[in-house]
């Protein structure tokens, strides 16, 4: 820390990113399920894009409490989302009364916003990749409770003891998030 500006040691960042990449690659080769988590505005589109690039799952809007610890209940909401999507595709909405159709469209929109990234996730993930630990505290707690290993980009305001594989870096800058996520995604793909 120099006159209230925190400076990260990039040599450590590079070393830890290499370790994270190696870990991710070995897990991917064992066919593990990855979940990308990042709900801040700068990260949300990147999270979706990189998760899709490596056929993983993501939460990029809002972490709903109990998403992992209460998986059974969440599964039923995902089923509801799929039912509504099927109804929409079969144009059932057009046959319903206006109000009913409007209510269903609203529900569909809301479910899509929150669950679209995980609707095809077969089970609780094996590895979580988190951007901005401070903001995703609920997700971190759920992963710890279930013993899911966490890879996280840690800024100067985060607690490194809560994650299994830390990557020191700026979690506010779009470029740094992009660089780290792309690197991890490439490793998942090669694994």
C-alpha cells in the first residue's frame, strides 16, 4: 500500500493464475461441472460469454440465496422455466386470455433473467469460478458449506482465506476480468 493506493504484485498474480489454469485443466479433463459467478455490471456479459465458450454454466444476474444449498427446490423452478419456454415455443400464450398470457410472459422473463445460465446444469457444480468475492459472499458461503472448491479473482478488499485458489487482480476493471476469465476458459477447453 502506497499513500492509500493498493498495488498488486503482478508476479504473484501471474504465478497463481498459472496454478489456477493447471487445476482447471486437470478438473476439465475429469469432466467436472464448472459454474461461473459474477453479478456486477462490468462482469455480467463477460461471465455469460466465457461460460458459453467452454460449455459451462453461469450466474450473472443475481445470486438467489440457496441456489446450491437448496438445489432440489431450484430444480423445480428450472422445470417451471422449461415448461414456460415450451409453451412459448408452441404458441400456447396466444390461446390464453390476455391477462393470463401477460402474467406468464412476466414469470418467464423473470425466471430467464435469474436461471438461464444454469437451466441445463445437471447437478451441483464441482468447481466455482467467482468474480468479486465481496459482492458474491452468499455464493462463497454456499460453496464452502458444500465443499465446492472456489477459484476467485481477489481484489485488495477480499479475504484470501475463503477461497481455495486465489488470483490476485483488479475485480473492477473489465480488462483484467476479461484477461483472467479468457485464460481460465482456454484451460477448461484444452482440458
